[in-house]
């Protein structure tokens, strides 16, 4: 793995991207850049408020701007919001500047993770009456987008340490 290359983690909400990013950051001594955090900073408000006040389209526009900015960085871990790969320009930019890794888990695992961390309120797309049904539908719709990543890591009911180890193995063999 070149010291200049970035590692970008993608996958569905609640799969563990942020926690794995932090772990990788410590182990590899590289900074983490969170696209969600950058969007929040740019908008000056939390994600749920951006969706409510300006709509998902506006959120996606901010995300795309953030990805273009990140392209100039090297040697970082990029923690991608779960919808980043829906925009083909984001996919192109990420693949150009990073090894793009898909953390894959089942809807049941995602639901359990989000319940444990009370993660529904800050994720407007899952702040619904039947989150499991929504997760299943969205995951089916998004599967092909996530599979554009260069590598897929099995994150289904795995610990953060296990996922991190798999990511490290994958990038070291690259
Ligand atoms: C989204 C995922 C979220 C956040 C926003 C939309 C998505 O990020 O960007 O709520 O469309 O999948 P996480 O994947 O970090 O939860």
C-alpha cells in the first residue's frame, strides 16, 4: 500500500464505517475524513436538518462538493456517507484517489447495529415506522452501486476489530 494512497470505506448506514475508520486511523497513523462531518460543517447544521429544510437533493449536492475537495488529499482514511456511490462522479473521483472498499452486511445486522447505537434519529432516511423494511428495500436498490468498489469485506455480524483486520489484509495484499 502506497503511503500516498487513500482508503475509502463505503457501505450501508450502520455497517460500521465510522468506527472502522477510526480504528484504521489509529493503526495506520493516518487522519480520518468523514464526508458526513464535512457536509455538516459546510451546511452549518446536522444532516437531519439539511434533509428537512432543503431536501435530499441539496444534501447530495453538498456531498458531491465534499468529494471533489477530498480528491486533493493523500494518505487519509475516507469515511463515506452511505449514499455517496449513488452519484457516478463521486465513484470516479473516489476510485481515482483511493482504494474503495465496500463493507457488506445483512439487513438484520444493520438493524441491530443501528438499534445498539440509537442511530435512527440522525439518519433521516431510516427515521421511519418500519426501518427493517426500508433497509431491505434500499439495500436491494443500492447493491449494484456498492459493488462498484474495488474490494468487498464481509462485515456481517463481525466486530469492529474483525472488520478492521480484514480491511488491513485486503489493502496490504493490493
Ligand atoms: C446516508 C447515509 C448517512 C448520511 C445520510 C444519508 C445514505 O451516512 O450520509 O443520512 O443515503 O445512505 P452513514 O452511512 O455514515 O450513516
